[in-house]
């Protein structure tokens, strides 16, 4: 490995020989990037392949190899001298070339997140692993009998006896009490690490590391709150009426356990919607490939490298991975012929086309999505089609009558699903922000204040328990949850732009996207190709003519 001083000497020589000195800092930066990419590129490819092998085989030696490579890469990014160099380059303000400055920024944040004190980092990792293990082994009890999460969910979905629902709900919260103390300790340790790196707290640091600012997110969430307030009140009144009737109680007697999951984050199953019948004898892979080809995005090469069906030892979930940033993009699925796997396959292929169609001219370090939530948005945009009646009619060859049947329930269901999720995401975002700002406050009371305000669910009388701590995301994926909501907002913003500005339609009622090459071309040119060349909000502005907003999500789902 060349040291920095050698690099600088080489550079000075270069400048002298060439006889012009455009900008020493920029030259230094370019040298640094070249040598850095030379180091990390082969390792990152090897690491991606190792994780892929691990996920597809389930073999422990593959997992070990993957972890080793991850550690090796982390070591590069934790080098304090290189970090200082990047910090100085940034502070100098001399790296002005746009693509170079962008790469410097990406590098600076990658190094910054790995500058935690090794001892403190070790304590944080081991405590969070301990809590995570506690989560996976803890079983709540009903009348002294242990119950699994699935059993709790089943009771909340189907039971009509309020007493039994109450017991199941209480059982779901017991893990909160079991982990709360450790979790508060973990949050304080995370804050400690963040303040040492010059941040106010861990929440502001986590956001800054992915180019998000509290004020910016506050504004988006406030807009979403305002725009969904009235419709949510109406929708929830309607829902409460049905839930109360189902359990034979008065609306005024409804408690948190009358909703169909422990946090009221999902849609209660009161509006029947079974789309599986339409997908029962269909080839999901073929449908997805045909659809993407029809909009001019070829996924054949992706599918050829992918692992699509269930197998012993294989990861049971789904994901997409960009192996080499040179076109080897793969998805892992466990496809079955039902609606949920249609959604998932379209979703993962959405991530895949984003990765596949980055402009190869864009520098290696920027050949990635602009943000985790922008690729999520594209994936959601395509995933939503599996429930879109117009799309289903075109792709599955349904009759008008069948389409009308789907429309009757699916629009209502989508509206409920999105509104319920939006209000729940507000609880998660605002609570987490306040949690890191002051972990010593009365968190139990804070949680219920937010649940009452955003979800309109009343705290059970006298309840004072760490119900918030039962949500595993605070432990395993801190300060990330809001990105799911931002993804939904952007998916709707892209949809709106395509329908009203590109297709120039008056309504999105009949939009199926099937065969609409203009949609694929727009995504490719305006979203995928740029990769991470711009800040996420600049990319959105360039693509849709305005920064991220909640308006179009509301326009699409609140009718
Ligand atoms: Zn995704």
C-alpha cells in the first residue's frame, strides 16, 4: 500500500512535469480515489459473492468467509490517517470538480461511520447482539403458558373475545420489559459514540451519515401529518366501527388489542381481499420478465444469475445484490404462485434494474443508488403493481367483471394499508428522534402520547410499561425506519410524474404501465443512470421537477 506522503510526492512531481497546477487538492483526491478503489473493488466483489454463496447454500464456511471479508473492508475504512486526509480535503474547499467532490463526500461518510473508538464499538456491538438474542429467544406468556409471536398474531387476527385479545396483546409486550433497561443503556452508549465524533446524539449522526437532516425530515413528516389527519380520522372511525362490531363491544370500549397486530401497523383484515386466486396457476418469473421487457428494461441477464425457488438450506426471504457494479446483479427469491411473491419478485427486480442501469461512465464509488430509500421507492413502485387492477387485467388476461371485483376491495384496502402505515411511521420517526435526544425522560409516557396523537389509539388506563421497547427495530436497525415511509412517498411522486407529466393523462385510473416504454426510459434516464452522482433530493428534483414531498402519496391513496 502506498502511503499518503508518497502519493503527495508523486503528485507534486506530476504537476511539475505537466507544467500546470489546476488544483493540487483535486489531483491528490483523484490519486487517493484511484488507489482506494484499487484496494476495495476486488474485496467488495469477493464479499458480495461470499454473501451470495452463504445465502444460497446456508453453509457456515460461506458465512465465515463473508464475515471475514466484511471485517477486512471495515479495516480499510477505519484507517484514522486516511480519514484525516479526507477531512482536510473536505475542509479545504479546494475539491471543486462536481464528480470528485461527490466522491470525496461519499468516502468521507464511509470513513466517518467507521471512526468509532474500537473499545466502545465492541461494547455497543456485543450489547446489541445480546438484546437481539433476547428478542429471538424470549416467549411471552398467556396464563403462564408460553406463546410464540405467530400464536399471538393469530389470536389478534381472529379472536373475538376481548379478554383473550387483551392477554395476547399483553404477552406481545412482555419482551419490552425484558429488554428495556439494556436498550436504554445501548442508546446511551450509541449517543456517547456519536458525541465523541462531534454529533449532538446518535440519531443526528445516523441521519447525517446518510445525508439526512432532522429539519428536512421533520418538514416532510409534518406535511404528511397535516395531509392525512382528516382522512385518517374518517377512515379509522369506519374501521373502529367494524372492529367493535366484530368483538361485540362499543366503539368507546376499543383498546389497543382490538387492532389486528400488536402495534396497529398493519391493515386489519376486515375488508376481504384474496388476490391469490388470480395468481394460482401463473408463472410468476415469466410474468415479471415479460412486464419489465415491455417497458424496455431487460431483466433476462439478472434472472439468469439469480436464485429464484425454494431449496433446503437457502435463505427463505428475498433480496437483491449488485455483485460487481458492472452488471452482475442478482436477486434471491423463493417464488410461489401467489400475489405476495408476485409483489416480491417485481419489488426485487425493481432494485435490480436500478443497479443494472447505472451509467458505467459514472465513477465506481458513485455507481450505487442515491439513497437506501430511493432504491426502496423504485422497488415499491413496481411491487405495488401486483395489486393494481389495471395491471392485473393486462398481465393476467382478466375479464372486465373480474377487474371490477378486484377494484371494489383493492382500492379501499390500499388506502387503508398506506394510511395506517403512514401514521405508524410517524410514531416511529418522532419517538426515535426524542428517544436519542433525551433517553432519561419518561419514555413509556412519551410512547403513548405519540400513539394517541398519530394513530388515535388510546392508552389503556394506568398502563406504564416500556411498550416501545418491544419493537425490535430500535435495537437492530436504529434510526432507519423513516426510510420505509420516504420510499412510499417517492414511489408515489414518481407515479404522479409519469402519469400526469409523461403520459399526460387526467387520471391514473387506467394506468397499468404494461408496455409503456416511456416509463422504463424515464426511470432509466432520470433515476437509475445517475446512481449516486447527486444528493438524493437533487436527484428527485432533477427527475420530477421538485424535491421530495408527501403530496403525491396523499393524492394517490387518499380519495
Ligand atoms: Zn426492498
